């Protein structure tokens, strides 16, 4: 089983990420174990899936937090996908999920993000990191969570700007 970083600790990944189905999302058979389904499957099967406690949803970079909306509060896990490490839309999605939609569960970065982005992702509210590269040195990656120790701007993990914290 592949490992990931969650809340600054290396842990087992017990969730299965489901790829976007080729055909009709409403006809896709969702497994009964802990799964992270694509947004289109969630939207197509919401009535039957919302009663389960072992369903997470992942958003692709061209999908928005608004599409999930208040459903975010009911989910234990939401993934934000990075199709390319240069695609930064998931940063905004993560922050919106935390601040606008009140998501308090596991917010997981998935896909092709890089170690240098971990510190910034955490500031946007991401607390779990599932690297697509199974060879990633997770012990070294954890150190990247603390690349910087002081910030001027506000964020999910530091709601007061520096000038207010020093006052």
C-alpha cells in the first residue's frame, strides 16, 4: 500500500482514488470500500453516495469548489488534482473549500505537484499529500512543510497578517 503525508506524518493511504469513468458517470459502479470519486460521479450519484461515510470526492483543475459547494461539509476527504505541477488552480480551490465552504476534513493534494509546493499548499489548507511518484522520499518531503517560518500575508493556517501578530 502506498504511503502519503497527512498532518505532517507519513501514514498508509487507505483510500482508493477512482479515475474519471469513460462512459456515463451515473452508471459507474462505485466500490464499497474507502474511495475518492471524481466530481462528475459524485454529482451523478449524489443521492445514493451521500449516505456513505467512506466516500471522498476529488476535483480536477478545471472544476471549481463552487460545483461541490455545501456538500463539502459532509465529506470526510476532498482531493484537489494537479494535472501538471505548473497548474496552480488547486491552490485557490483548496482555500475556497476551507474558507468559503467550511470544509474541515482531510484536504488532499493528488497528481503532479512537487515537493517545493508543500509549504504553500499547507497555507491554503491542504493537510495531506499523495505524490504520484511512488519513489518520492517522504521523509525529505516533510521538511518542505516548514520551508518558511514567517509570512506577511494571511492564509488558512495563519489568519492574521504579520503586522497584526506583531502589534
